[in-house]
């Protein structure tokens, strides 16, 4: 499986940026991802902190 271009910290920062009021399309354009990728990240990492995401990563290996 190919590693992600983005770290957990970057993904969560994108999600927080959108939650703070930025439009989804603007966030996607700024970071160079598609809306589908953004919503996939949101489904997986939504509501998490960076420490939660790291714990999730460690459990999957």
C-alpha cells in the first residue's frame, strides 16, 4: 500500500480549517486534494486530535 502524502497532523489541520468556517472547496484547492479525498479523510479522522490519530495508526500495523 502506498504511503499517504499527508501526515495525520496535516490531515487534522485541514479538517479543523474547514470546521472553523472555510469552504470545503477552498480547503481542497489550497491543499491540492479532491473533495472526495477530503470527505474520506473526514470519515476516518473527523473529531480526532493528533494523539488519537497516532494511536489509530499504531493499532492498524
